[in-house]
């Protein structure tokens, strides 16, 4: 679709950014000590901290990524919501209070509390930096993705705006300003997502989901005769068959009408050609959207029900949350697939309709191959289980989440703030299913950018709510990136410089080191964000969860609950978890196809999600090394 | 050799109770989560069975999220109650002294 800069959207966006920067400056006047900078002075109220937890955790992956996945794949996107929320049970019941008692500024503080080991500090700090970097990249990619539809600026400008704003937020007042930015963002996200879902339900469902200012494109079909082994003949003589493309099980037909070339998908069963949408990358010309320049507006937003309760056309009127799902379940959803075609020197991406039973949309299987009856292999199913394990175990091991336990005065407050977070995040994740299904059926999906589904859903109801939702989405990224940069600056200033290198730093020097680190990490994040422009946001976040679950969680759990844990065991566990998770990711079939551009079959590994291997490996390593390095039953340090 | 914590740990007489309760809570939650994953993998068609206007997948998925919220609230209720009991007991001891 064509994105035009809207003055109202720009005004609200600029207001949000200025408000956030003002809050940071205002709070910065109070945050002079290391405790103030790295842990907001440890005196944040549990209610504020809980909402800030939600603001920290509900990143671009949650708001943009999950809504986009549900919009495209249905229930499979919601699996991320379930896994992300389930992970908070480990954080609440196992980690929250003990970690608050053990730590001061960083994740390494807590892990090293019983050892005072430089080895533990070093490995925990490196793990913090690696996980934070993997988490930072998708946030920056999300920022760049969002800025184009919001204010019409290029991807790179979005990354630079977020990078600079976050550097200002973190470098001025560290965790203090970060907490309030996350609190405001978390609160607004919950309120306006609820408003958006209520609007979706009140508007109900329609087989022709016209938007306020856009009439839904009526995709047409052409009657054809399929000639055995000799192509197709079209009944409408105004069309001329130019070329046919047989790819895997599908046949695409290039037609010409009044010198305009279009591509259609052959539906042999019903003897018809079905309209598609195309993006053509020419070697010596501009990218064409449905055969013309993007700003002509021929590339349509999609996603609709082709029938409701067996009727078409049909519309329901307002629906309650249960009947909204029920109507989709009993209807037929038009989803879209894509296929790359080479036509001479042109690379064409053809987007074609996939009529899908509502029943299939609301069960797992459209994204994750898990059903052997539909061709899922044992490796596919292991892959799925591994991802769900990573989501469950990763949350309680994310450094930027763990450091939020240090911003409250005591362990009870740590627990209570986690409970506020669980309630807020849980409610938000319930909403994600409606946001995604709303986008799936309201004709708002941009086929070239699934991550935009939630903001575009808001746009269907008016520019005002679109501007607010987009600005909140942008502040979502600001809040999460701020937390990640605080975690990284703590790892460098407190863990590496003060404790590992043993630099003798005053409080002011430590804060200064933290600020310089924040600026450096901010610039690195901007560079990586631009470099990984094409990567899928949720996919990258999945990596961060796998690495965190493998490197950090075994150490956290065993330090808290097994007295036999030794410092060498912790060092070995973090190292093995980190290296094995990273190694398995880098050698995985998904990385081969999505990063290296090689066939996934050339990967030496059968699965792409490492947690099912790397988490147990990390636990086993910790136990074995601890048993081997125990001295007289006591904990040791390297 | 054993080293102390770098931070001052406040005394928490409810710690053992809260830790045990937390482990029981997570031990209750994990099988439910695992069951969800296993049903997805072993019997995806079961997930399509109707439950009113919804289906098993939606009810199970919503159920896990709502269960997590309810467990969190129950956990906080019992932990807070235990903390208050210890606080009251400590105050009584102070008054007696």
C-alpha cells in the first residue's frame, strides 16, 4: 500500500517524543548517584514498577509482531502470546524475590552474589550484552518499519530517531527516566489496545470490509477453459494470455489487457483465474506494485471473510468477544500466500489468495508444521516444542527484565510488581488475538509488511486513533530499547569495568561510564538495525529468548536452589549455553535460508530452535562441573 | 569458599514459605503448559473440537493466560498474608520486650 505522511500523525508523534524527552530531562535532575542511574534509586512503587515491567516487556515483537502473525497465520501467532505470558510464571514464582535480595544493579550481581568470582562476572556480563544485542536489533528494525507509514520518512531515519531519542533518555537519567517512559508507554498501550479491540467488536464483521475512507477492493475471477497440456483459454476476449508459470503445485498465468500486464493464479478445480497482487523488481527500473508505481495506489490492503455463516455478501453488526471468534470459526477467511517468480530479468513476488476455513485459522498449524497429516516431520514438531520451551524459560532470564527487580525497595515489592506485570501483560496478550483477527478480517493487511497490521487496523477506524496507536507503538520501542541499553550499560560499567577489570571508580565516574556505554551501545544498535533491515522481528526475538534461556536461566535457577553450585559450574554453564545456542542458531536451516540466502536443506541441522538442546546442555554442564570442582562440599570460585 | 552477598539482605521470615509456595505454583503450572504443547503436537485435530462458539485451542490458550493471572493473584494473597502474620508477630515481640 502507499503510505502518505499525515499531519495529525506527525503532530501526535512529535508530541510523544518531546514529552518523553522532557520527562527524561526532568527526572535526570534527581538521578546523580550510581544507584539512581542503574536502579532508579531502588524506590519505585510496586504499582508503577509493575506497569513499567509491562512497558519494558511488551516490545515491538509483542505489539507489532504478534498482531501481524495472528493477522497472517491465525492461532499460530497467538502461541507466542501464550508462551511469552507463561514465561512470567517462572519469573514470578522462582526468580522475583530471591533475585531482588541477591542483586544490586545487574543480572551478574545476583548470579555472583555467593561467589565474588571474576569469571562469573565476565561470563554473565558477556551474556547480558549478547542477549541485549539480539533483542535490540528487532526493536530497531521495528522502529524503522514504523516510521515510514507514520510520518513518511525512510526506514533508516526511523532507526536514527529511535537511537538518538533512546540515547538521550538513557544517557540523561538511566533507569529512572527509563522506568517512567516504560510506565507511560505500558499504561497507554493497555488502554488504547483495549479501545481498539472494543472498536473492532462494535464494528463487527463484513465480507466487504470497507474502511472509513477506502472501499475494499473487490478481487475478481475470470472464467477459463483448462486445456489438457495446452494452457488455458479465457472466455473474456479482452484478455490475452502472455505466459504461464508452473511452480511447484501452482500455475500462474500472465495476462495482457490494454497493454497492462497482470498475473493470475489458476484455480483448476473451478476453471477460473483468480486475481493476485504483484511486486515486480526490475533490473533497470522502479519497483512496480500491481504493474505501476507505488504512489498510484494500485496495491491493495487485504484480509477479509469471503462468507459469514454461509452467506456472502454479509455483515454481522456489533459482536461480543465470543461470537466474534465464533463467526470467524464458522466462516471462510481469505488469507494470502506468496510465490517468487522470475520473468526474464524481473523478479516478481506474486501474492495470491488462500481461502481458508475459519476452523483452520483458529487452530495451530498454518505457520508451524505440527500436523503429520499435513506433512509435518518429527523435526518440525521438535522445532515447535523447542520454541515453546524457549518462550517459557526465556522471560525469566532476560537481563533487561531482571534489572527491573532492583528498582523497588524490597522483595515483597518485587513480587507485587511482577504480579501487576502478569495481570497487565496477560490482559494485553488476550487482546492480541482480537487485534490480529481484526486485522485478518478488516482488509487492513499490508502484504509487504505484516508488522504494520495493528497500526493499520487502527487506521481503518480513523486517523486520530491511528496516530495515537502508531505513536504508542513507537514509544513501545523507545521503552524497550531504553531498558536494553540500561542493562547493557550496567553490564559494561558495573560488571566489566568496576568488578572484572577492578577499576577504582567513584559513583560519579560509574554513572559517567554508564552514560558513555549507553551512547556507544545506542550507535551500535542503530548500525545493526539498518544492517538487519530485512529480518523478521519476531524471528529475531525468538533467538534472544533461546539464548537467554540457555545461557542465563540454568545459572539463575541452580544458584538459587542448589547449594552444590560452584562458580566454575556457573561459568561453564553460561559459556556452554551461550555458545551452543548461538552455534545452533547460526547453523540452523532458518538461518541458512533467511540470513545466508542458501537452501535450508544445506544446513547440517534438522531444527532451527536451539532451546530443546542448549537448555538441558547448560543445566547438565553446570551440575557436572560443579560436582567436579566442589572442594569439601563448599562452593568454589575460579 | 563461600562468600557473602554484596548487598545487605533484609531478614525475611516468610522466605521459606514463599519459596515453597512458589515452587508448588510453578509445579502446578508447568504440566498445564506442557499439556497444551503436547496436545498441539500429538493431536492437532483435537484442538479444533468445538466448545460453544469457541474451540479447544482458543479455550486452552485463553485458559493458560487466565490461569497464570489467577495463580499470580493467589500467590500474592498467601505471601502477603504470611508477611503480615510475621510482621504482627514481630510487633508483639517488640511490645513484650
